[in-house]
């Protein structure tokens, strides 16, 4: 692509790398590209990060035609900057866009745009332990016209922010509430896409959980209210009697990049990974009879989140004495080791930004 660059007159002051939090500090620049029905994708540019103007009748504000992705850039001990499986984010966005009748942003253009912006923002990629540059590509309809229809104009953008650990308290087990009234997704819906509506609809469950003293919600399937699917904004895995169980990708679960990476590692280590429906009754039974050995959520932001307690209705089970499991810790150490360049990448997952 021919990417136009607009220099910022005054650069922002960079935050303290030891106190970054998550999603608080935007970098100096953002990538922007426009699509119209007549011309397709055009005018790729990196411009100063800042507010964007929208017409009050913008389709996105009324009918939520928007999708997004989440990924990171990591600085190695040698000072190199690398991405982690960016092509998977690109392919997932294509699938999300197809479901919401939005234009395809090709994989090669997606990766090129991310690399170009990260290269410009190289000084923003932090070097403190467990820090990274969070990258948020997103797309939304820009046509101003009321009426539910596929819009004739869209904007693809990327913004970035340096981040620390997702959980300020560190890699500690969390308490999870199984939601038995609300549902997150149904087959034929948008559960497999990364669109804002999925997350907006999940907030009520999150609020309910927090009122009861729980950190996140474990969602059941929308048809039977019986099978475990996702937890909060993450995929989830269960180690039961030495085997791994996780919900299958059948249209209701987000195909997570971290999920896929964990499955690769687990199978390489000789574990049997069952991508199959697991009922909440069988899960709680395993918790009581001692065969439920470890539970952990997986996602880009937190990488892995160990679960120490599960509550379903009035039934509560403690997982692994509310301690991080050996396998959970090994997965975290291995994946983050690859991402930060501490462990050789034999899978070809990392892409250096030069």
C-alpha cells in the first residue's frame, strides 16, 4: 500500500512503564483507510491520534455495523519488536465482517497496516517485564442514513496503547459465576464474531456476577442452557482426569488466537484435547469428585486466567485448592516466552517488525 504519513507537531509524553494499566494511554498516531462502494479501499494514512467526526445519522451509531480485533506487539530482551500470529486476527476480522455484511479487508493489507503503524510507534513499545503494545484494529460504517441496510461507506482504523498486565493483582485464580438465565450467543447468530454487540450484551451478566463477589461470568449455550461455552471475554478450558475440554467452534464461541495456540501446545505435550460440548452438570460433578484438576480462561489481553472457584446456582466448587495449576503456569510461561522472545518459536508464530 501507498501509506501517507502526517507528522504530529508535538509528540505525547510517554507514561511510566511501571504503571501502565490497560487501555489508558493512546499512542501518537493511528492508521486510517476508507472504503466506498464505488472505489473500494483507498487513502491509506497514518495520522495523529485524536477524535474523529461522525454524522448523528451514522449507520454505526444506530445499527452497530462494526467489528474489531485485539493483538499485541512485544519487545524482546534484544530490543526487537515482534507480533504474534497477526494473520489469524486478519482472517478472523474477515469472517466477522462477512457476518455483518461489511467489506473484506485483505490479510496482506491488514498485516501491512499493523506493521506500518507499529514501526512508526516503535518508541511506544514498552520494555518493562510483562508489558506490551496493545493493538486495536477496527472497522465501522460511516454512511449517514437511517434505515437498516448494508452501508455504502466504511472506515478501517488501528489505534495502539502500551499496556501492563491485564490483571493488576497478577496471575491469581479468580472466582467465576455460571450464568443460568441470560445467554451470550446462539447458533446462527454473531457469537463467533468480534463485534461490539456481543460485548454490550454480556455486561449485565458481568454486573450480576460482581454483585455476588465473582470476577467473571461463565456462559452456557443459548439453546439448552446446559453446555459451558465462554467465560467473560475469554475462551475457557478445563483439565478433567488428565484430559483437556473446551467448547467447540460451532458458531457461538469466538475462535481465539490464544485458544488455538494453547491447543497446539497441549497436543504437542501429549495431552488429549477434547473440543466438545461439556455440560455444566458434568463439570460440577467433576469438581466434587476431585477429577476437575485445573480451569483457565485464555485470551489476548490476559493470556491466561486461572480459575479457583466455580458457582452454579447454589452449588460451589473450589478448583485446585484455589491455587494456580502446574499446567496453567506452564502454558502461561511457554506462550509468553514465545511472544517476548525468551523461548525459541518453533511454530513460526512471531513476525518481527523491521
